[in-house]
C-alpha cells in the first residue's frame, strides 16, 4: 500500500509535464466569432434579431452570469423576437456559478471547439481583463445603437460593454449621535466598518486598487485637507510612511493618501459574509454608530418593524457636509464567448439588454443599478422614478431610498469607478502589497 | 464412489505453517477423524478439502476429480465439490425457519419439485428428530436442536462426503454423548464418507474408523483408533490419546541380548523384553537414515526461491513425568542410552506379588472403575482398577506392570521403538 | 489430466486456470472491478488537482511571476511556502485547521461518548427521546448551528455588527473569544459530529459483554480502573473511527469557519483562489495529505487488533449503572436542555425566521406586537420585487423551490442507492478477503474520498468534468460526485456488519451450491438488514443537506442546498430558513419511515 501510494504520487508529479505538451496556446488570427461580431457591430437591433431568429430558432440558449436576472431577461428577449417571427421559439438555461467559479468554468469551456455558453454577464473587471480578455476567451461586442447613444462609434470604442453600473455606498446607522462627514472618518481610530471580505468578494479588492488611481487618490487628498488638525495628526504618520511605497509602485503624487486609506481600512474593517447581513445589521436600532460599505440596493429588502427601519441608516454621500468618496461603482459586463454556439443570438440578446428599456427591465426595476446606455437609463428612470423611491403615497418616508442617479453619483457622489485595465495593471503591485497587510480580527483587538 | 486423496498439501500464512506437507488418503465410506490439539491445522485441512480454504500448494482429489492442484492452477470452488459441511457453530441462517433452512439448498438444485422437496425435508427432519420444530426460527431452538437442524440441512442434498467441524463441541456432556452415538448410526445408515474434526480424543476414539492425528501442521499418525492407542508412533500421540493419560517412565540402559536392561524410577533395575525382537543398533541405524533422507528432502525444498522457513518450528514433544516434587527435576541433554517407557494406566496391576512397593497417593472411584495414583519414591504413576474397589490413602501396596503392551520410546527422537513387557 | 502439454501451453493453461478460479469467487470479481472504479474516482481528481498546482493560470500570481500565460512551473510551491505572506496564506490556516480538527474530535468524542455511555449503560430517564434528538445537529446543515450561535451571542459592543438575541433581549454580552473564531468553531463542529461518536461508541457499549466489566468488578477493581483498563480499550476502535470521521470532515468544513470568522485551509482556499489559483490547489493537496495521514495513523493503531470479532457475549445483558433517584432525572434534564439548544432551538428559530419581517428581526419578542410578524414568505403567490421578495414567489408557490426539492430528492436517492450498493459490495468483498492486499487497497481507496475535503473533491470533479465531457450543472455530475464521496459511509457500515457475520453462515450456503446472488439477497442482506439500510440512509441524509460538495458543481437552482445558499447570499433568510426546515422535516420523515419499514435507523448508523 505504501509503495503503491509512493508510485501513484510520483506518477501524479510526472503527468502534468507530459500533459504540458498537449496544452494549447491562444490563437492570434481572428476567430469565427470575432468575424461575426465585426459584422454585427454594423447592424441595427432589428437586423440582429433577424439573424438571431435564423440562427437559433428551436434551439437551446445557454447563458452564464454573476447576476441571476439573465434568466428573467431572456424570456422578454424571446418575446421580442416573436414579434418579428411569431413562430420563433427558444429553449434557454441560465446558470449562476458560485464564488469565483465563473472564471474557472469559462476557462474550462474555452478548451472546446464549440462551447456551451453563447454569452456571459460577468463582473470583476480585473479578472476579466487578465483571465478572460487577454487569453481570448471572451469577445466584446458593441451594439450599434448603444455606441450611438454614447456618442461613439462601435469599432473605435475601447473597453468592455457594461450592462449596468452597481454602486456600493457608505451607509451608517443614525440612531446614535455620531456622524460621518468625511471618508477618513471610516478609517479613524477604533472605527470598524462592516464590509465583505476582500478575499471573498473580489470586486471589493478592485475598489481598493482603484483608489490608487490619480483621480480617486485626489478625492482622498482633498477630503484629507478638510480634516481638522487633530484628525490629520492621527493619519499623517501612516501617510508619510507610505510615501516611499507609493513611489515604488509608480503611483501619482497623492498615491500615499490612497495607500494609507487602504492600509487603515484593511486593518479595521469588520468582515461580514454578505452585503445583505450588513444592511440588516445597520438598520437595526441596536447598531448604534455602526457603518459599512455595501450595495445600495440592499436597502430595498428592509421591511419596517419595531427594531429595524430604513430610517435608522443614512447614506453618507447624501449628507450635506460630507467630504470625499461616496462609494464604489462596478460594472456587470456583457461578453460573447469566443467559441459561442449561437453568436448572432448572443449579439442580439446583448444589444436588446443594452439598447432597450424592456431588455434592461430585469435590473432596472431596482434602485442602485444604472444602465450604461444613457437613453435606456433615462427611459428606465422615467418608468420607475427611483429618485423618489423613498416616497410612499406621495410622502417622503424613506429619504435614503431616493436614488440620486448615476450622474449624481459619479459627480457629486464621488463614486470610485472600476477601471478593468487599471486594476489589472496594479494587481501585482498594489494588489500584492494589500495581501501583506494585517487584517482586522476582533479577537486580537480585545 | 469418492475416495479423497491429499498429496503434499501445505497451507501457510506468511511463515506460519498451518498444514505442513500433508499426505492423506480417506477411503470411501470411512469415518475419519482429524484429531489434534487446538490450532494444529485440523480444521484448516478439512476446510481445504471442502474448498473453503485454498491450499498454498499440493493436490486434492475427490473421487476421480482433481479439485485442487497448485501446479496446474486447478481450484474447483466449494460449491462444485458436492460435499456436505457441518459447522462448529451450526451456521444456521437466522432469518429463515428450520424448514426454510433445510429446503433452501434443495430449491436451488432445481431437480426437485416442491412436493419432493417437502418429502426430503420431512424425511431428514425425521432422521434427526426435529419434525416438530420445522416452523421455528433457529433462535427459538436449544443448542442440541440447532445442531440437529444443521445436520438435517447438511444431509438433505445427499452429499457423497460429509465434513464435520467439531460439531459437538457446543453441546453439554450428556447431549454430546447422545449425539455421538447418533452420528455413528447416521454414518452407518447413510453409508457416506464422514470426515470429522475434533480435539476430543474420546470422540475420535469412539467414532472413527481411522484417526488422523495432527500436531503443528504435521501428520503424526494415521491409523485405526486402537492401533493409535496401543502402538502410538511417538510420545506425543501416546500422550494425547487415552484418558487417564499414559504414564511415562524415564529409563536408562543398554540392550542385552534382545531384551533391554534399564534403571528406572531412580534406582530400580528392570528388564524390558520386546514383543517382537528388535535390535536397537539396527533400529537406530534405520532411524538415522530416515532422518538424513528427510533432511535432504527439506534442503532440496529450501533451494526453491519461494520456500519459506517454517516459523512455527517442529520440536520433540516434551513429555511429562509425574512426580510428587517437581522442583528437583533436571533436564539433561538426552543420550542414546536414554529411553522412555510408556505405561497405560490399565497396565499397572495392584497385586500382592507385585515387585514394586508403592503408596496410595490418591484414589478416585467412579463405581465402574477406580483411578489410583501410586507413589513410588518421588514418582507418581496412574493406574486403573476395574470394579468398585476402595483404597485407603497412604496405605502400602505392591504393584507390577502387566501385559506385553508397554511402549519403549527413544528419548532423543521421541519415536516408538517397540512394545513389550517390563519386569522390575 | 493430460500431461502432454508443451511447457508453454501448460503454463498458459495454468495461468488461465488460476484466473478462472480467481474470478469464480464473486468477492474477487467485485474487488477487481471496485479497484478499477475507485482508483479512477479517487485518483483522477487527485491527479487533476496536483496538475493544477503546477499549471500556470493566466491572470494569477504564477503567470505574473513567470511572465508566461501557459505551461507548467513550480513557482506556486516556492511562492506559497517561502513568500513573505506564507504565514497568512499557509502556516496560520494550517495550524488553525489542525487545532480545529483536533478540537472538534475531542469535543465530539467527549460529548458523544459520554452521551453514549449515559444512554446505553445507565438508568437515565428519557433515553428514547434523547437518543432521537441527539442526532439532529448532524441532520441539519452544519452552518445552521453557526448561524444560531451568531444570532444568539453577537452584540454591537463586542462583535460590532448588531445585537443578537442575548444582547438584544437581556443585554448580556459574551466575550469575543466566545462569539467568533476558534472556540465556537470547535464547539459547533464538535456538536455537529458528536452523533458520529454517539453512534459508533454507543454501538459498542450496547453490544459489549457486561461480563467483561463484571469480571473486573468481581475482582474488586476500582471503578475508574475498570473504565481505563477494560472499558476504554474496548471502545478504542470506535474512538479511532470517530477520530477518522470527525477529523476528516472538520478539517474540510468550509461554512462553519467561514461564518464564525476563522481562517482555515478551506476558507483560505476560497479566499486566495482568484489570485493564486495554483496555490489554492496546493492547499487542497495539503488537506488531502492530512486526510491520508490520519487514515494511515488510524490503520496503524488498529493493526494490532487483527480480529474484529464482535464484542458480544452470551449473557447479552449489559449491566446498568444506577445514577441514583435524583441523578437519573437531573442528568436527563441537563441533557434535555443541552439538546434543546443544539437540536430543537435551531428548528424553532428556522420556523420563527420564516415569519420575521427582516432576517434576525426579533422585534416581536420585545413587543409582542403581531405587526412584527408576516406570512408573506410563505404565501406570496406572485412575483414581487419589493418588500424584500426579490421577485420570488412565496415558498409555498415557488416552483423553483419545489423543483429544487425534487432535484434534491433525486440526487439523494440516486446517491444513496449507488453508494449503498457499491459500499455494501465493497464491505462484503473486503470482509471476505480481509488478509489480501487487494482488499486492503480497495478499502483504503474507497475510503479516501471521505477524507478529502468536500471542497477539494468538488473542485477536482469540476476540473475533470467541465472540459472533456461537460456534465456541469447536471444531476449526473452531482450523483457521481455524491456517490464517490459517500461510498465510505456505506462501505464502513457494511464492512463492520459483515465482519460481525460469521463466515460460516455464507459457507454453509456455498457448500450447498447456492448461487452468489441468492446468498446475498436471501441470506446476508436480510441478516444484516439494519446496518446495510444505515449504509443507504446515511448517504441519503448527508446528501440531502450537502452544500460544500455540490456548490461548485451546479448553478443555484438545481437542488435545495444550493438554493439555500443562494437565498442566504441574497439575504432572503426567510427562504433559506424555510428550506432548512423543509430539509429537516424531510429527513425526519424519511428516518421514521425507514425505521418503521426496516427497523433500521440513523442512530444505529455506521456502528451497525
């Protein structure tokens, strides 16, 4: 038995090297799907729809995504196609893998000549860039109408196609007296924000990466300048200590402020397994002076009761005298898989979701998610009026639910936006540095 | 009709030889008992013949069929050997009634109709007298009844050979005696070959037509019971068979014109005269030659790469000489002049003209006979006197050795030299 | 026989004869087939994972360090073991894992063993109730106790998120070490696996010949000496088996340390997987090695006991220790209280949760205002996205949940049947050929998947079945993986029972030329019915609530446990609690049904 085990183990060690001979390398020339995308980018939604009907009638469409709502969007899309060809049918299946598995799954799928999934809806720009785009597993398709609405041309556009931007915002429990009027308050002494662990939700890590980008570290610098001298004195040593590191990483002049904020945040946040519980925690009357960084839309699920109320929390950025970053915005991106079995249908579906309000409805009915297509965003807001989401029977009952909209958030709200290329660039400088930071564990504190 | 032949059968686990190069021929219709102390390999032998155990090497034939041959790779599985097997713990199927237990194997034969099966079950049940229990489950029966069910189940398919593995050991003494005689009757009425494993020499003596005595995996003697009793091959056999046990007397001396002059029981002079004349020098020569041959054969075997040295070594049997005070005993290396005389208890006669003076050490009358222990100097001898005789403990008596059946063994090899009479 | 063969033909005939003889015994055939199957199902995943440790993953640290985007490298090993963050990525989690596993073993053995002793050997009251209720924590998904713990003890003052029941209602706050981290993790896992100890150790206590202890009592041996010299050595094999099972499971547990904020190899695996995929696989390999190690240790400890003969005697009676008039009731009440918190309370809190307006919103308990309760989670019959329904219909009308329920039943039944049959056959064959190397090999290899952390197994199968044959998100994949993982339950319970079965029982049938199939179906299976049924029941129950094993292999909708996790993540705690409730009720009904029909039950379990 022991000998056998040893043998097997040796075999295990050797096999990979043998296998390495067979592993493929990404191809350089344009793939079939890329050729189709090139044509599709010049077509209108209706033309695409016809192509899709031709291609996929009676077949099964497989999609995979981080958001489960692809499943609700697909039937609406099929209905749309049926308005063009009433005999059209399409079976569909929408999968939502757990954790980070979507990347493994797409990687595994990419080894086949014809894959299972026609397209994907995926988040985490950093990993998309390094694991999916640079490896040629996913292809970007830019719908003509979308480009027009954005005022760009489809073949000149660089970057990915976002379906929507979601925001994670700073919220705090307002039952007590403590206020948070500066983003540095969240990393002050003895402050412990509730946040999903950056190792369990990776977009959280991207947020930290993005802080080091010049425009966002400037936000931090500006907010820092507004602090009182006393407050500054607490942060200054940390900032100074990191000046050298910032230079090593090739960050801009304000890079040290970003690194200091990151270090203090990582060293203080109280990890919670999900944004849902964070929201539940904060709205509780007992959670005096607690705060967190969480997905804005989680508020919609709070039911009023004697101990929990949406009025127990405030959105930091909505406060008049608030200084600094209001939260983090990240995207759901849409891609066609490079071995898509139904590329035309995939393109048509993507165009439908990004160019029509109906296509976006699955997400649009909720606050905190903003279509990347300004036209669709506008139509959606007109329909759902999230700006007055807190109104009940004409009365402004829950002001925190009045979503001020994408434009406000990226402007006055000072939302930090995810930039996949930038994330990928600093992933192994800032990213590796973050890994070495000591995280906060409540036990060690006592 | 089947005759079972075992040729050079060996079974070992690692270097433990359970059965060591055993040759055995079991004649048709015989009742052979495999006898030996526990762990001697007798059950293993039985299981190998039945096919429940695979020998390491050798060859087994049942009737005209070779059922096992290690060299040819033949191994007929147990179910194709068409034998019956009676297990020590009966191995009744607890989830079936007595009727089902007996009929289960028959149903499977497919050659009987339901009615025929019923007839067979009724018949064998009658033979072992369990007709009234057919609907019961084994757990609802006593040990003796379970035993009968097991026998009935074994008999039902009418096997040519029936193997029994200590079938009576779980019964109480009275029941055992009863079953013993029933088994004997059964052997007669069925006319099958019985192979019977037991460690109880009484059982072996009373039942068998031939006893196969095994010790440490090695065949010691294979003879009819009375021969085993009267002319055991060696000290071990002599000691193992017979109750009360045989008396051993150390003897030192030389041959003197046919008979032997010995010093026995400390200082007594005695003469041993052979029943059939034997020349000790010749006998010793022959023994040496046989030993040499065996050693050569063994050396030949050892050359084989696959040969494994026997871990459980064979040793000469350490016989026991009964003494009042054991502490003075010293074990000197035996020489050619050292012998052992075996005296069965019934060969000791208490009579007024006996040449040896003895003291009654203990006396145990059963009514039918009395077992007496006699003290001669420091030595103790066991004798049997038939009839209801009582002795007073401590009283002096005279004894002598009667008959021509006393056994003379070589002390070096433990082997028998011959039988004869001893005069003190 | 003809002796005129040419030597070569002769040899061929001999070999042919030998092969024929070998396969004429069904146990040999089974062993060979199982050896092939188990070798594949066990080693293929290991190969896949080990390969992964050496592969370059684009977009991760290995690609960054090597500057290549494909091919093979050992940089993952050097980086994991030697880099500046080796301590936080490897050594600390490893240490925590070991402490957690050992601690869980200790807790489960002490608690389960003591409980087993009290139930089987004393005149404790309420035995029947206690015995049934005791196994509940095992039936429930393991993180349920962890969430109950958090709901109970969290407080703004200490853990800093919100007040739990104790803090909210009574203002009692517990210290940090009590609320999160190692202590509660050990306790929760220990409680979760204590039923193993109870089942295994209790099995021996129940069958143990009282004479053994009585003999010592008569010799006037002091009670503690009897305990340490007679009783403990007798239950040693059971303790070792418990260690094997608990250690293997606790080590690989993901949800409990995750919820209670403890970093172990399995949580670290998930955490570093995005940037250090290859290194994460090394962690999985380490977990597997730990599993193999503990098995090796276990086998060595058991080697001296070559004979597995049942510790059952003729008297068949166990002596009952008198706890005294007060003792038997007081101890029983203490146990009733403890089991209330471990077994009943979670169920009540699940049920309660499904009527709360917000997760963990216990306003009702403070105000007793029924406005603070709702039935919407059950009865909403249309898609509503407001009020926290997230576009889901109420549980009673939710097709997805009931489809998932169907899927769970399908997977569980299929796994139970497949694992049960295969495991029973393995147990049978191994018990028949106990001394042979092949049997030892099959036994070990079939057991290995159990010791590999669920997550590792699941990753391995994901890697295996997502590229070549795509079985991702199919019931097939779940059934295959579940079967492989749960064979040990069945093979152990079958092996134990087969070893207790005297070989002569079957030999008696062989002699009568009764074919193998009939021997199995008419004799062996009926006799060992109850423990064989346990071999089916245990995979069934475990499968019903399995998450770690399945979560990477399918989308959220396929089975209930992944839905549960999905709803949990979404924040629909009412739904996840409701599903929990559905699972528990299902298991209880099944257990009761099986018990009624076959007389076997879970608390007989692997102990046979």
